[in-house]
């Protein structure tokens, strides 16, 4: 069927078409080199021309050997050539706009779907309670196939959650809490298993650190994750450096993904170059594997048809677009996704924070005094240059980092709206808004620190031990 001119080429993605054209071209060359019968060569050439025509129709570009479609490079890693466009990939977030990334444009570029009022209302009906303020405020703003997850839930079919953390430093910052806070809420309202991947192997490959240091960071970060309040009976946290060596199911899925993604594809998606180590090139398959339930036979009893929902920041989407493209070809369901916006650096929303810059964010190890100093000294203000101007013209909440942080961490909708109105009108000054943020963040971080003190090495070991969870499959 693969070589039949009558096969349904319209159902193939640009990546699949590119791969099919490449494979068919290699077949034609092999037939000619082997001096195959003329009619057999002619049939193969006709199939090649048909594939090239489908490729051009789908992408608007002529096929070029070794070069994935140009629009695919743009769509998949989210980068753009125009100066006024945003740069978004798994390692970089840059924008010239003080308001931050244009997420409506990013939805179009990535090809995801906006989380609209209808979807939020459907979630509320399904769970029988008010949706999380991250949904209500557009902090989680985009999705892939969330409607399928709700279909499954409403029909009492199982699904599970998967999220992760790249342990690049010993101390996490408050921005790192966002996916875990939301994932914990999802786990509680839907009552489903959760797997959390610590990509210590990735950090070793990308950062200047030893394998031992990467693994140490993973275990330290696990303590902060556990301190978010996850249920040990429903949650499995794993280090790639640990789990890959113990799970045949996990490794088999990695190999399946690796076989179905070409070097040209990962270059196009992730921007890898010929000078990158081969570990980087193969790593996307490792991040893809937890999307498949058969990677966790101890949890899902070997079942392969259980769909996965991945809450993550949208810069991780390239990994899972690749995963969704591969999944049907290896007999697995496509993972669904919920995308969050980026948590802004204290200095402004033009870039995401860096764990290597202590002043770019509030860290979970910061003291109340450090939190106060950082906010007062470094939090970018949307206020006016003078008190007189501010009283007259008001502040700009769209660029004010203190207000952005309150959007994430102040749960009271009415209070947040009051602050917005007061700041916009000029009634509330920048220093007063920063004071509200300080009073919000100090107890939040202190409470997290207290919970983390209760997390022992033995608890970490229990969370990270492969085992059956409190679900039957």
C-alpha cells in the first residue's frame, strides 16, 4: 500500500510527506542501481512524482532533499524572521514587546486551539466546580485535544497526566511552580494518575555540568515538587538517568519514536546543527516516551491505549507536536496538551526567567527580606515617571510585572480587579502595588519552605520508586 499511487496522501502531515518523498526517492535510486525492470522503475518514478506533487500542494514548496519544509521550521520551533515577531523555542523566549509574547499569534503559528469560554464552561460542567484561576485568567490559554480528554472523562474512560521539570539548578523559582500548581489541581478534580519526568539527562547534555550534579539537582527539585502537595499514592516522579535503565517499556517506546523521526526532522523542529552532540538529537524521543502509557507498565498494567494530558508552558510544544505526529505510526494515542503563558522575569516580560540570574525572579529559597528587596528594586513598573503624572494618567497593568505576578498568585478575583482599576486610574501608586505583591509572595514562599522541610530523602525515594498507584487498569 505504501507505494500505491491511490493511497490517501491528503491525510499525511508535512513531516510524513517529506519523509515519504525521501524514502521513495531512495527506492527509485536503488531500483536504477540494481538495474530493475523498466516497468518497475517507471511505477516507482510515478509514485515519486505523485508524492512530490502532494508535498507541494500541502506545503506550497517544492521538495528539496535534506531540507524540511520552510513553513514547518517556522511552525515547529515558533521562530520567525521578522524583527517584530517573537522567538519561542524550548530554550529561548524573546520578544520586543513590553507586554510579552503575542499568544494569539503563537496559537496561529503553532497550530493549537485557543482555550475559549465554551471550553472553560465545559470543564466546569464536567468537574462540578469553578475552574482554576489559571484557566479563568488565560494563564493556560491554548490546548490540543482537550475536548477528547473531556469526552473520555464524561464517558468514564481513563486518562493520565504527564508533566516535567528540567533540573538546571538546585533552587527552583516561583515560575517553576506554575505547571505543578495547575497539575495538582487537575489531578484532584479529575482523580487520575500523574507521572512527572525529571530530565536530568537533558540538562547534562545541554549544560556545563556533570552527570552526578544533574542527578543531584533532580532529587533536590523533586523535594520542591513534592512540597506542592502531590498524593504519593497517585504520583510517580522519575529521573531519566534512573528510570531509563530499569523500564523496558520506556526504552522500547523511545526506540520506536527514534525510528520514525529523521535527523532532518529534528533539525527542522529544534534547530540542531551538525556540531550538536548526538545526545541532543536523540533526546526528544526521551521526552516523548512518557506520553505513552506503555512506558509505565507498573501503573497501567501494560495497557497502551490510555490517553495522556500534558500541562506545560508553550515553549515545550515542539516536543509534543513531534510526538503527536509519530504516535499513530507506532500505534499509540496522541497526547493532549494544555499550554501556559510564560512567567515573566522581574525585569519585564520580554524574556523568561533564568535560574542562573538570582535577580530575575523570586526563588523558593529566598528570605522575606530578599523577596521585598527584589520586588522593590527589580520589578519592572508600569507606572509614570512622577507621582503627578501617575495620578493624572494612571499605570499600565499590561507591562507592570508586579500586577502580572499578582495575576498568577492572587486568587481573589474581586481583589485583583480592584487593584487593576485603582492602578489604571492612578489612585494606586507603583510602590503601593509592589507592597501588595510583597505581602502576597512572602507568605506563599514561606509556606512552601515549611512544607519542603517536611520532605525527607525517604519520601523522595518512595515517590521515585516504580510501583503500582492507587488505580486499577
